[in-house]
């Protein structure tokens, strides 16, 4: 491990000032489940690591906040999977959180960190995209809210400006019943990065939001407003054609060791049909008297 400076600020302004000063040579530390590994293997060599755990303005709370469910910067996967509001209103997110690493990893890994790593294989990214998540970022120019789909650029790269720090993620509270699900495909059972990840959410007006990852440089959100995908009577052959258009943004890497592009694209179609059916079934259950 290459030596680096270590800073533990107690105020948010101190943290953003350090991030602005060092720019790409600074790395924030919250859960550290990815950062520590990369420091040890030498794939990251920052000049300074900025520990966020002692900042008074940051927390790990999950709270209702003016029409949103807000996840603090230190909210862990274990917190998310155990929260009754998440399990009830955002089941795809609860399901995806349970797939992150092992129990020990989930006790440390944060939702915000999972997004800031900008891994195409991030398990929670498709669910957050399907639910219309917002990133709350604070920096030298103030605080801004941006949709998660505008946050990702490519693997490891986001639209955060120099000195900015993600302080929370917000999910719009549902205004009606909804069916949603998270699905993934891996090389083997147990702890493994996914070859394909997918989340699907269907609302009573027929709108279908499908997000998918591990099949390109960033997670992708696609929306069907026609109502046809959400129609339980439409044959799978017709839905497959609709899904192919929604999956046009998939571009799997030919150099990945986890699966070939052909396999990933085939499994994306399979998970797409399964996800739509499961979301429709869950919506029907939610609407049942």
C-alpha cells in the first residue's frame, strides 16, 4: 500500500474544502469496502483519504422528508434491507441491498458509496434508477439535486464537480400502488459480481421503468409509456420486441471475464421478461382488496 495523508474533518465544509484542494488525488472514506481493497492492491493511489465518519452533518438515517425517503450518506446496506418502509414501498431496493457482498460487507457498505463508485455492476443502481432517485451533492458552489441517470458517466466516473460530496440519496414517495422487482444473473451462487442486473417498476397507468447494469459502461434507465409492456395479456413474443428496443443501450464489454457479450445480452432479455411479469404480478397483489 502506498503511503497517503489521512484527514478526519468534523465539519462538512472542511471535507469539501479538502476535496476541492486535492481534486482527483483525494478519496472520501465512508464504508470503505471498495476503497480499502483498491488502496491495498495499488489500483488507487490518492494523496489524501478524507474520512467522512466524524462529520456532524452526515448521518446514516433513513427518514421521510417532504415527499421523499432520504438516505443519509452513511446509510448501510444492512440498514436499507431491514427498513420496513423500504421493504414495503421500494422492495427492489431492499432485494438488491441483500445481494451486496457478505453480511460483514453489508454492515459497512453505504448506498451513497455504491453510487459514487459508479460501477456498472452496482447492485443497487438499477433499483434506484427505476424508482427515480435523486443525488444530493454539496460542494463549494452550494447544494444541488440531480437525477441519478444524470450522475453516471462511465465506470468509475460521475458528474460530481471538484470538491463536491454526495450527502444523501432521495427517493420520491409513491403516490399510488406499484409493482417492482430486482433480478440479477451471476456466474455462480454466493458472493459474485453480477453478469446482468435489472430492476423493473410498473404503475397502474401502465408506465414501465426498466433499469439494467453490468452490460455496458454505466447503468441504463429505459421507460415504456405505451402501457403495452404492463399489459398482462400481451404475448411474450410482442413484449420481447418492445424490450429489445428498451435494451438498445446495452453494450457489454468483450474483454470481461464474467460473461461473453452474447450471453449477457441473452440473459438481459430473459431477465427483462421475468422482471416485467414479476412487477405486473406484484402490482396486481398490491391492488387486490
